[in-house]
């Protein structure tokens, strides 16, 4: 992966800089991007941060780790109004406060509002910190406020244009369904099936109460619209086209890229399509479980 990453263009590491290299630069010679130690009280969160939900138990665990070992990875900030505003790393900043740290390491960047919002989205998306609604709302704003097309958004975060389009469609769901998706009671696969339902809110309530799978939700949505699938029972994968397509969609939702499954009596193949080296890097990180 080291050879591939050197060939990447606008990846997350390129935007954040190389902290190890920057630490070797004497403080008096540092310009934009050098690691500094900044008073926690001088840092404030970005009100436009795309991430709205922070898991309390996970924050407490991170705070305990920081208290024991310190903050190992610097946050990213920009100077604004005589202080510093978080660009990436609000979760670490919150945990550092709980750990009662007075100072934390930070990389200072000169960024305008559009660049700040872009980097915040990239960090959150690549670390899988955003739920589907938060991610969709962030893409919607980038399109509305900064004129980004779906194709540009896909290149920005290393996802396919169709994945961006599917996420944006989620914003058309009723408020109660979006809330269920945001708090984890529904998955993106469930939500995609609900988009085509005659009564998305009613079906969502049934899905949550009965603990239905994505495939079962798709069957119910078709059934309500007069589709051919009338029988609703346990799902058993037998390599049928409909089962294959459902699995392809679920895997595609996880990666944000096109996935194709070819299944046969003796096994099969899973093909993940990418169009940029950044997308290839993202696939490798997901498969290896390594940090992004």
C-alpha cells in the first residue's frame, strides 16, 4: 500500500499533511501546517460540522485512553476571530476536555469555509463517523452552497456518483424515517427500500417493530405497490437474481462503490469497481481494517 499511497492525488493524508514529517520541523521555521500545542480553551467547534451525533460511551472510552496515554493524533484547526476553529477532530477535542487536558496538539491550516467543510466531510466519511442522513445533508449543502455536482462530490470523498445520488434521495423520506435512520434503528438499505413504498413511515414502523431485514422490507414495499412478490418468509440465499441484487446493494452501500456478485454452484466472485486511486486506497483500508 505504501507504493500506491505515494501515487494518490487529493487523499485524506495529502489534505491533513504528514504529522511525523512536520514534527521534525523546528518551531521557529514552521509555517502553515506545523504541529502546535494549543490551549483547549482557545479552540471552539465548527458550527457547520457535518457530524451531529457523538456516542457518549465511546467518548468516555476515548477520554479514558487520552487521560492514560495523551492525545496521540493532533486535531486540525484554522485560525478565526483571534482563536482556533476545529476543522477535523472534534471528537478528540471533546474527549480531551473530559480527560481534563489543558493543551492538545493541533495542525493549523489556512482554509476558507468551503475547504473547511470539505475536509470535515472527508475525515468523517472516511472514518465512517457520519450516519447516512448526516452524510446526505453534508452533500446537499456542498451542492447548494458551493455548487458541487454529484460527480465532483463522488471524487471528493472517494465514492461513486450513484452512491451520492442514493444518499441524497434519503432526504426525501418523512422526518420520522430520517430520524430512525440517523439513530440506527434503520439501515441505509432499509431506507432505500422505503423510498419506493406507498407509505414509508408506516412501513418503517412495521420494519422496526418486527425487526425485518432489508430483503423483507423490499418485498413488503413491492407488495404494497402491487408487485409480484406476495410471499414474505425467511430469506435463504440460493443465488437467485433478486438475492444477488440485494447483496450487491448492501455491499455497495457499505463501500459507496459499485459491487457485482457472480455466484455459481461451485462458488463465485465479488467485483468492486473503482475509478480513482483514492477509491482503491479506500477499498484496501476497509478490507485491511487499517486506519484511514
